[in-house]
């Protein structure tokens, strides 16, 4: 074991600002080499191995910046031992380490990250905790399955798809909006929201997205004149090459064939899979919705969620007493616990300063 003697100095590097590696600030192989060479010198392979195992926040943004990186024997001391130890642990993302020219190509998609066109978050969003967890579980479970499923002539797409199906006003879009805010940026590095009522709407969104993510002065003025096919191919190519998890939301989809037209077939690696979330009223085999790997039927709110939504949206002063809460429960029952209807009733109570008991007596 490595033992520090009483008369020895120990230098500790403490960064002024801690940050996670990203495309602009990748982990550098030259820095890793310096640290691990010190471990090998003072504690041998055991110390080197322990350092790698106990180090957190390794990243896919791993740049092999050493001179003549394709000929490590020229400049990298102990490179065989260091690379062998790094490769033993998937957490190091050693498989994602890139040479400079490979890493530079990633800058082509540098601006395609963040969130785009997501509707404003509903501050009165209530309940649906079980459904939100189910959406994430289904998407990530489908991703794992898709990555390993093959047939004789086909490798399954690594783009997982989930359709949220339900009648109008049941809250499909609200659920997906909340999902986007819950899991960006903690899980997804890129979220794109699309109005999917028609191919023309999606093309217009892709064109605007391309303009928004193209640096000024680099052909941005010509984007509006690009053929639709070129715009679609460019966005799909960027998503395919993306090194970050991404989510495409097709809101109010009316033709499932559009998914094949606008969604990339997969990604450049098993660790960077895309997810597609669809909201639609389409049901049954004739709708073709079965092309989506999995669907989730969304029902109306549970009674306690309906009352909570009324309280949040109408204001607590309008549903304050026990009688008013009972009125809120009766109102929710009368409206079938449909989120859209509940929201409209709550908005009226809030704007007109009418409590729930009075609203129930007047209109129900």
C-alpha cells in the first residue's frame, strides 16, 4: 500500500469551479495519463486501478489529445497499462474516446442541443406521477430491448417510440410537456417538440430548428430556400450523429406514416439512443398506430387528482372550506374527471372570483 511519510509534501488540486465534462470541456487523455502515470509510479497498478474505480463523472466527451494519438507508443508512457485499466470499466467511457479529427466532427451538431419549442410548463399540473414514471420506464426499457434485438435480415432500430393515446382533453400534451421538463436536462440533452398534425407543419418546424441551430453567417440565409427533403435529411443526420440522448415529441399525430419520414432509423452507437414520444387520438388496427413499438392509454384523472387540480387552478380561497371541497368533488364527478373540462371550470372560478359551491349551484 502507498503510505505518505510525515516529512513528505502532498499537493492537492482543487478546481475553483466544479463542472461536468461536455463538448466544449472534454476529458483529456493527456491529463488522465499524467494522473495515472503518477499512480503507477507511487502505487503500481493497484493504485491506478483503485483511482479509476473510485473516480466519478467520467464522460462520453473523452478526447485523445496526446501528440500522434494514433501512434501512442511515440509519446505516451505506460499507455498499454493505462488503456488496459481504463478499458476494464465501462464507467470510464473508454469506448467513446475519440481522436482529434473524430472529436472535431462532433462540432457539426454542437448547436443541436437543449430544448426547442416545448410548451410553457403548466404550474397547476397535478398528479400523473405513476404515468410519468411509466412513460420513462417504457421508453428506456424499449431502448434496451431495441439495442439487442436482431433478426436474420434486420437490426432493430435503436430509436424507442411510445404513443400516448387518449380522447381529446384527457391531458396527453400536458403529460408530455411535464415529462420533458422532468427529464431535461437530467436525462435528455436535447428535446424537440413538434406540431405533428401534418407533414407541412413538421417540415416548417424542422426548417425553423435548422435556422435556429445554424451559426449566423454560415448559410443561414439559404435555409428557407432549401428543398424540404434536404432539410429533413439534415436534421435526421444531425440526430443520427448526436452524442447526447435526445427526445422528439410528435404532438397530435394524425398520420403514423410521418414517423418513418421524420425519425432517424437509429444512432451512431448503442449508448446514444433517441426516444420518440407521440400524442394521438388514433386507436385500433386501422389507424396503423401499431407501428409504434408500444402504446399507453391515458385515462381521466383520479378523483383526488381532480380535486387537487381544481384547488390549484381555481385558487385555494375558492375551495377552502370542507363544504367547498365536497362541492369540488361533486363538480369533478359531474365533469367526468376530464382535465380540460376541470381546467375550464377552474379558470372561470378564478377569473370571476366564484367559489366552487356557487359554481356548482349555478351551472351544474
